[in-house]
C-alpha cells in the first residue's frame, strides 16, 4: 500500500510538471499585404506590424535575385533592386509569426524610358517659392525630407530626412572622448565630431555624409523642434508619461499625419513601435554629463521624453536610431529657429540658469551682496505622490532647510519610493527638494505680494480674482519659465484652486505624519491639520527642485 501511494505521488508530480502553463494569446497585425510600386527604381519599403511572437520572413525563390526582406516584431522592411525590363514583376514574401501565416506581395512597375524634361517656363524661375511646415523637400527631383520648421517669411526652413539608420546604433563606439558638443547647434556639433579623433567611430557622421552636403546630426533643441511638429503641440504642454495609445486625439492625428508624409514618400515613420510601448528613441549630437562622466543624449518619439544628464545614456550602447536634418533657404542665408531676432539675447525678469550649455532653471533670488543666488528648475514632475509608501515618519521635518530634508530622505529605507528624490537627482549635482518655507518664499516672489501679507479672503481667491498686481507678477514669473523651455507654475484653470507642489517637509498631527504642500493658484500653505496623505497623487500634486549657487 505504501508503495502504491508513493507511485501515485510520483505520477501527480509528473502530471503537474507537464501541465501546460497558460501563455499570452497570440496576436498579429500588419498595415498592408499588397504593395504596388509606381516606379521601376530601386528602393525600400517599410510596413508597420505588431505581434507578440518572433516573426520570420521568407522571399519566394523566383524573386530572390531582386527582393530581400528583414522583419522584427514591429516592422517588415522590403528592399528591391531596379526593374530594368519592360514588364512589371511581382514577388511574394511569406511571413510566419506563431500560428499566423500570411503572404505579402510586392509588385514593381515595368521600366519605361523617361520622357525628356520640358524647357523651364521663363515666367517661373523656380519651383520652390516658399517653405511651409509639412512640405515635402526635394533634392535632384526626388523626395528627400519633410519641413518641420519654417521662418516667418517662409524663405528658410529646417528639414528632417525621410529615413533613419536601418538599425539601432551607438552614439560612438569610442566612449573615452568628450567632444564638447552643445545643446542647440547640431551643425556645429557635427563639425566638432567630424574634426575629433572619434569621427570614424561615430555612425551618425557616416549617415550624414551618405545624405550629401548640408545634412547634419541635430542637437537636442533641434530634436525638440522636430518633436513639436510631429506631435502637433509644444513638448512642454504634452503628456510625457503616457504611451501613444493614451494621447489626446489631436496629438495622435498629428503624429499619424507626419508619419504618413514620411512613409508615403519612401521613408520610415518616426515611431514604429506599438502604441502600447514607450517607443523609438533617437540619439542627438548633444553630450550631457553627470559626476564628471560624459554621456550621449536621446529623444523618445513614443512616450515623449528628452533625456537629461542624470539618464546616463552610455555612448557605446547600440540603443537608439539616428536621423539627420538640413537647413535650407531660398536666398542662401542660414535659417535660425528663433524668428524674432536671434542676435538679440532674450531678456526676462528672471534670468536663465544653464548647466552644460542647457537651460535648466531661472534665478529667482539673489543676496544683497550678489554672491549667492537661488535657482528654480524649469521643469517639474508629473502629478506624483509624496511617497509610494508613506506610512512611516522619516525625520524630514525641517520647514526651512530642504537640502537637509533631502539628505535625510535619501538615507532612509523609503528613498526609492519617493519620486521627487529621483527627479532632483536627474537634474544634476546640488539640486534638492525645497522645504515648506522655501516653497512659500518662491510663492512670495511669484505672487508679488507675500503670502503673509494677504488678507484671508485674498488668500482664498482663485487666480481669476486676484489683484492686477499679483496677476502681472505671476505672468512675468511664468514667462521666464516658459521662455527658456520650462513649465509655468500654475497650469490649471484660473477658476480653480490650481496646481499644488509637494515640499520635502513632513508634518505631524497626533501620531500620524503627512506630506506638506504649497498651492500656486489659490494662495495656500498646508498645515498639519490638512493631513494630505503621502500616497495621494491626485489633484495636480507636483514637485520642483531648487539649487543654491555661488556667484564668482
């Protein structure tokens, strides 16, 4: 009997081990299975697809001499040679992904002898008389790019290439050299790299050269301009924490239209990843640094994101694509993306603060002797909780010293659960999460009239009902932030209480502990009795960071 029980247990173990684990259901979608080329010329066509199985593409034997296929889970790329005969030809590519199997056919037009070009019309000296955003740009009669920025007089433009590197590439295979490239001028960056010892180790240089004279590797600011044309709205007003499937309809439509311009002219979409993924990213020619180490920078075109120095994008990793751009002009002059007057520095009430050539904050306070200043970050977090944990008191109860609070929180067991810490660290060395009274000081400067001097009814007034003096002061502060690429302090409807900012100060009410905040719509400083739960991320709760600098 004991032997039989042992056998039954053994059979049960075998049966359990062989039981099939439920797998994710297969799916496969592809944009088109019938491609008809209107030209006999050689070229490449990308077909977007989406599957959760590793696909395989096989070209039928009859077409192997002129047609090749490469496939990933996101894209099928067909490359074809020129058709030199007077009959059209068709090739078939069999695609298998899990249990799915489909055929994709590509039909190429027959070769026809080109008609001689007519003599130019003397009344029309040139085809291009102006540039508009989303125009197709031609070189030698062929589509070469899309206009993504045009000057006010429409005589100058920036153009992005239709194609990108065929695969993910490194910034450079040599990560030992800091070239010193900047934030704004990709053409200058490209020449610096070309003249450096790592030129031959940098794939983007060869890619620029392959496109011909004038094409260069865009800097971060130029890539942001490209994104804004692609997205249909400014980067600072967009949603950076959502996948493409969760974007507003107008942004989805803008992206689809831009991608259609690229693909219909023989190019590759900006983002070929699925709408539920973070999406494709591109190297920019701008270098960024952290703790003395130099990294590359990237811009993501799915879940929109411009990398900072804290992201540590390692140059030698083949993690991103490269696209190139070109500055063009009808009169031969060099276009500048600042149509107002690029030679006159922008002046705002609160000056910009830069690190590594990048706008990163505004100076909102300077000591009477001029030796010390305080800087507020241009950017802020998305709506976040004070902490994802939030149950324990961590000892960050100083209402005046955010730097001290920040160090206490960094050393706590809950550090990884506090998103504001990671945000400040991403800005670089010296940035910290302000304490409650430091945020009140920022409000005083922002509002023009100090918080302590507001009457009770004025402190509870929504932004549409505050005094003209306060409105003017807030507008000047927000203009300083947005002029240099940042986000206004309060982006909420003026009839509401407005955006709230977490501070690093913990408040205590009895045996319970809470995060503190300052509201920048209605003037309001939180107190222990407000009991704002640390894990609460609703209602526009953001974080900004500050830094104290010494003026030499």
